[in-house]
């Protein structure tokens, strides 16, 4: 009888062990994600003064980029997904170059850095309407030779974003693939490193 009681007690302890372990695990604090790497720019290179866009169009694009990033990437960022954080930082950096004082961009970056959701309104435009607009903006030609190169560079980013955001937009996808075949994909590394739109270093004066 005593032996049966000991066996019963042992089985009870074994059955309770997983529950106790689960309770202990639940009691452990959830690790916080690493601070969100803040997007920083030295000089905005895609503002309306430097491209074929108008200021309201720059604000429209930058606001949409921030809201799109918040809606599509925020859950992954808040669980510490570094790839999602880098994708969001790219989008916010481009948005700052287009509209440096954009409030949605600033809020998204700050809230992510605090480990919180940006709580931005969702993108309020139909996705196809917006991506078609991005493609049209990319195709626009600058009326000034001084800004034509900058407009062409911005176009490479806008086309890729339109294709990635709306893979069913055949026009955007076709143009993005054509750019890739011609070696004209968006130079994200150079943008993030601040190497775009800056004059080359001066050669040392000859003596």
C-alpha cells in the first residue's frame, strides 16, 4: 500500500512539473527588442526643389511610406526581427529624403525606438491607385537639366517600392524588372550610407 502511495505521489509530481515549468517561464520578463536604428540623413536629396515632384506629392509619398511600413512591418519589428527593422529603416530614410519634416516618419521612428507600435492610421489610399501614382511619378521628366539626374535616381526607388508593395501591378513589376536587367535597381546601400547626391571629394591641389 505504501509503495502504491509513493508511486502515485511520484506520478503527481511528474504531471505537475510541466505546469510549474510553464508558470516559471510565464513569469520571466519578455525580452525587449533592440532599439530601432534611427533613420538619419545629412542632406535631403529628393525634395520638390530637386526633383520633378510638387511639395504635396512629396508629402503624400513620405506619409504613405511611413504608414505602409507601420502597417506591414511593425509586428515583426516589435518581436526583434532585424530584417524587418532594416526594411523599415530603408523606407523611412527614403521618406526623409523626399519630405524631411514628415510627422508620420518621425512618429514611426520614435515609437519603434521605444519598443512601441507607431499607431499610425493605415494607408488611406487604394494600393493600386498609390502604386500607379508612384510609377507615374517615376516616369515624369524634370523640366530642368539641373534636376534631371536626381529625378532619374528617385525613379529607381519609386518603381521598386511600387512593385514590392503591389506585386499584381504589372506596370510596376515590368518596369522594376527592366531596371534590374539594365543594372538600374535602387542603390539602397549608397542611400543608407549617405553617398548619394554628394559631390565627389576634391582632388588635392597640385604643387
